[in-house]
C-alpha cells in the first residue's frame, strides 16, 4: 500500500513540475488575439466539472479512438464526452458545443524494454499494487484547446487563458475518467470477510495433536489438498474436481455430518497467518479468522516454523486467470497464422470478460446482427438519434462495437500482435443494473447470450425488421399422453436448446472400461494416471438430440380424464425451426455430496445436422385433448391445501405447536418429515407461526432467494420447478436439488392441467424453415464451473475455422470441435 501511495505521489509531482515548466514557457507565447476572442465568446459553453460528472477522456463514445490514436481525442468541455478526430464534428453539429480539450498521447521510447522482467500479478485486481496492468508503457501527453468548427487551437497550459477555462481543464485532467472509475470499482477483488463463526468457535478437548508434516486424509490416502477442521482437528481431503484433481469431498461431507463450520488448508499455514486459506462452509467462502493462531495452538500447531507447500483458493483462481493451461481448446503451442482485417478484430479481456467476448464474436458473425448494426446502420446516423449521453444508449454502443469489430480499422499487426479493442462502454450499458455482468467476475456464456437477446429485444420493441434476434427464436411444443389415450399440448418460446449428455450412449465403451481398470490398478499402487493416458467418453450429438426429443415417463401425473394420478408419457419437439439454432451441452451436473461437477466428455459434432424428425405438428387427426375445467386437474386439487396428517402428528409428537406443524407440511407441499422440519426450524421466529391457518385458498408465497434460484437454474432445472423446490426445502440448495430429483412430476406440472399456449403475440414473426443446419461456430469453456475459467470461440469465416481468444485471432490448426459448450448452427437454405 505504501509503495502504491509513493508511486501516486511521484506521478503527481512529475505532473505539477511539467505543468509549472510548461506554464513558464508558454507565458512568453500568448494565444493569438483572434483565437482568444473566439474562446471568450464561447465561455458560456464551458462547464467546470463536478465530482459526480462522468469524464470520458479515455475513449471516443462512438468509436474506439483514444488519445493514442492518430488524431488524438477531443473532450467536449460542456458534456465531457470524448470524440475521435473523425467524429468530433458530428457532436458539434448535434450539440453546438464548440470548445474541446484535445488530448494526444505518444509512447515514450524504451530501449531496454525487452530486458525488463515482467512482474507476475499477486492480486486478482487491475490498476492497483500487485494487480494486472502494471506493465503499461509510459506516454508523453500533450493538451490544447480546440474550437470548432474551424479547429482553431490554443496552447494549454497558458496563464493567458480565461480562469474558467484553466480551472475546467485542470479538473478534467486530474479527474478519474468514467472508464477508470468503473474499472477500479468492479475489478478489485472482494476482501475476505471475518467469519461470523470465528470468535466463538467451539473446539473439542479431544486430545488431537496435529504433527508438522506427514499429513494424510483420515478417510482415504490423499496427501494433498488437505483441510484441518478447526473444531475437532480432523484432517480431510478437499472437493473433487472434474479433471481428476482435488480430493474426494471428505472435508465437505464431514461438515454436512457435524456442522463444524471452519477449516484451514494445510500447506498454506506459515508465520504470516494472513496468507492461510480459511474456509467457512456455512458462509460458502474463504474467510478471515482473527484468532487463527489461538485455534491452531489448540491442536499443538506451531505455525512459525511451517513452510508454504499448497496454493490457496484465491491463488489457484489467479493462476487460472494468468496461465490458462487448457492447451487443446486454445490450440496452445500450435504455429497458428494470425489473422487481421474486417471481421478479425480481437476483443481485449477487461478482466474475466472472455464470456462476453466469445458470444459477441459469434453474434457479429451472423447475418442478422451484421445487417442490423453494420451494413444498414451508419455510426453518424445512430449518433444523431441517440440519447444525450450516447455511452448509455444500447443501440449506439451495439453499433459502435459492430463497426469496431467489422470495419477492420482496429485489426492490424502491432509490436505485440493485434491490440484489439476494449469494449468497456458496451459492457457498461449491456450490464447496467445486472449485479453479476456489471462485476468483473467470470460468468456463464449462455446466461450472457440469453441476457443479450433480452436487452436487444427491449431496445427494439415491436419492430421486427430491426430486431436481429427473431432468427434465433423458436417454439417448443410438449405433448403429454395419459393412459386414457387423451393428450395435452403446451407451447413456449425459447432461443436455445439445453441438451443432456447420455453417457451410456458413448461410442468408445471398450476403451473406457479398459482405462477404468487400469486406473483402479494404478490407484492401488499409489500411482496417478497422466493426462495423456486419460480416456474420456465420446457421445454423438445425435444421441443428445434424441435424448431431448425422446419420450419420458411423468409419474404422479394428475389426469383430468381419469380424475386420478397416473404415469403419463411426455415427448418434446420443435414447432418451428429457427434460422440459427443454439445448443447448450449440459456438462454441469450435481455429483456426490451435492457438489456441482463438470462432465469430462467429448461430443462428436458433425458439420451438418438434420433435425427434421424433431418437428412437432400439434394436435393430430383422431387425437382427443384432455378435458379442462376447475372440477379436475392439478390447479383445483384441492381448492385449499391440506396438510399431511402423518407429517403433522410426527412433528407435534416432538413438541412443536400443532398449527405450526400444519404450516410446515403445507409450505413444503407435504414433501416429507425432513423437509417440513427444516422449514419449521427456519420459521420459528415468525410472529404468526403458532396461529391457526388462514382459510385463504392458497398460502402466502415465501420469499425465494434469487441467488439460490439462479444456482438451481444454472444446473439446468426449469425456473418454476426451482422455485417449488426452494420453497419445499426452506431455501436450502442441497435439499432443493434432492427434491427436484425425487419429484420428477414437478417438471411437467405446467402441462399437467390442459393444453396451453405460452407463446406471446409478439412471437408471431418467428421464422420457420428447413431442419437442415451447418455448424458455423462454437464456444468452449475451460474450468470447473461456468463461473470460473476461460471461454474461447471458434468461428467458420471465409471458408476456414478461426479461433477468437480475447484479442488473439488466428487460423485454427487443431479444431477442438468435440469440446464445445455452446454450438451455433445456421440453417442451410434449400
């Protein structure tokens, strides 16, 4: 911290010295009288910025020109918007603001630059001590006042300038730019919180003494990734990781059994206890333990003599952000040809923004988005109709991004390779009011794709010709048939298909069996299988599509024809085929111990697919629909929910109030004794918990935690089913996941009553056509979760596959087509 402060003071001293030096020099060079008169005539157009004003002095608001571009950057001294040399006249025509601060930056020569060692970042942050961006080269900066429309210039600094101008310009120069403010606010990693369990942590007097070396998991043979439970001194291995690393989940299973909250990672404990990795299971995060020394001494640990042998959780995350070790997806080590020009512009990683870059590269390779924001939309035209602050206008920033990526202006070779463009303004406006996308944390590329579609549609309401998302939407139709032979149909609109991966359909079963036998033998000998020896299942995409459209049983289906519950058969198909078909591979599932895991699997994806057999044609001749009506069906069974008396009596026998027991059973949909008990324990403080149940037809809705809801949705569960599960489990994610698996009928509850149509009138313009598609792009993910790791896009452009890895763009050499997370198909015109 002291070094950062000292560096800041040094920079400030250098600036003040150059200011005094230039002022002294320019005092002898007063501005031309005519130019000065012109400036004084426009003083009323100059504003002195307030602390709350956003100063855009880093980048043009309608292009990616910066002070380092050939023409520099012009800052409007009234609106504080920045413009490149080609675009500043547009702003003058629109706003009639004539006074601008012209900023030009030129890189200083650094002859010894190649000899200077690069410092490895130690903090997952940018622009701060120990963070990324510390290798930024130095630039000489010059300023001048420019008056439009004739571009009359006056030198700055100059004591002859009006005081208002000097004060306004000084504040612009010294102020943090709008981009910088957002960058710093979003990027600095969250500081560890002090655990709520630390100060009064229970430690058992069980005589456990932890030796300084020779640790091993108490339940298996793992000797790495070991965690010491600070309550009972048990040493257990960490969570299992999809690539075979990590542990066997014994530490987290121990917490689930004992509820002992805190554990410290052995191998991270040194004399500097601040670096120790303490994890709180109830808080589900790395935390700070202010009295860790006392907790360690309870088990005889002398931390002053211990050496660091393991990476902390944060260090592992940082290592993944700086050294992506997923060689195949990134085609690392391949002699790839760099590509430049229109459509081959890279997007600089703003800090875990690869999910956004990958999706936008794909979207601006599709005809609807190219046509809407590039071919049929000029920058000048969209700027003329944009709102007062174009940095907050989505259509403006989408057009800016399209022209930046597709014009080729910013795609040229440089000393370090392609520089690419920094889509900060686009990210700011597309992520506005979204707590996750506005952060610098990694996000799910699919969630961003869905968010992008929603935002673009909101920006083009009711105008189907301008809406580029229409070609991505399609109608899904579900058909449910009960034993009576009668059917119900349900339709809804979507813009992607989520496909489960049927591992039992793997085409290399013999190789898999041989590999597992070999691995088991090596495990017995204490040996590890090398990454090159690992055999992964290979599942054809056709099997995943068949799993989506194949029939599935729906137990506990209430048939309005039979007036009873039965087992029905549900099939799913597509009512329409979109111009662009997006497929998500459901690689993230719940493993043992309710720990999310990633399926380590290859998907064999052909270049051309035909899904014509998946078309659903609605009610067929001879089919009879299930009857509708309030007298039957799930919605009317019964009018007022009734508590299961077995659950109520068991809870009452324990000693709970009878009315409270009834509420617990009803609010967990009579799911079982454990679910009701958990609900009851979490609502004991409700003021009306012991009062008689209201005679209203339905109980009041419990508030559902949105973060928990999104977690379940990310597992692939429907949102309505996730809400039901969280309500039934008292908001606990693990129990909610179990509830979903134990209540498969819930996934069909929407269609259990009668035939319904949830397609909006606005969706009547959805396109339809042939079911034959060709693969045009895919987005791959590397890491243990969609919310960490790295995303890369491969796109078929000009007849060849191209890899887009942030700002690196090159011809693909070894196409990892079988490792995709999202696949984008384009319809083949008949």
